[in-house]
């Protein structure tokens, strides 16, 4: 009889192990199903997002700036007036001027100074500064702009 009890105990243990294994498989299967359902929902959300129209960018107003190239282009557009002063010079050698100017955002030149010059004639320098001070630049955004312009005159005309 003892042998039978051992066999029964052994069978009970095997049944318990099998029942535990089946329970573990069942729980694992439930977790797998939940994971699969969550994955399907996530995939559906991603697909729905992809089908939505893209956001339309709002246009940003470009800031109007006055660049150095603009300053030179506008100053040299007054070449005729600038050459008028130089053609009255008796000295035909090359003459250079470095002029500092301040331009308000309204386009008005508020300050013009000769920083450096080979031209000895003070009236000629004043003539150049008055021509530059009379120039109206385009309006721009921001604060006033301070810059320098280099002018070279040779053979009685302005060299660009």
C-alpha cells in the first residue's frame, strides 16, 4: 500500500505541475492578446495621424533690412552728382574718400562725415557730403544704420 500512496502522491504532484503550467500558458496567452490589441490600437492611431492633413505654415513677414550692398548701389546711382564736384577739381590724380553715414529707418540720411580723404579741397569734400546727405534711401525695419562708404575718383570721374 505504501507503494500505491507514493504513486498517487507522485501523480497528484504531476497533475498540479500540469495545472500550474496550463495556468501560466493561459496567463501568457492573455498578456499576448492584450499586447496584440494594444499594438493594433497604436497602429490605428499612427495610420489615422498619417491621414490627417499637414499643418499649413503661417507666413512670417520678412523684415526689411538695409544692407551694405543696398547702400553702395544707391550711393553709386548718384554718380552724376558726385562726378560734378570732381570734374571741377584741378588735381586729376586718384583721390579716395571714406565717408561715414547714418541712415534712419525712414530712409533719411541724418549724419555724414568724411572719415578719411586724399582730397585736400574742403569745398569738394563738403560737396560730396551734401550729395550723400540728400540721398533718400528706402524705408526699412529696425534701428538706424551706420556704415561707411569708400569712394575713389580717378580721371575726373567716380570709379565703381
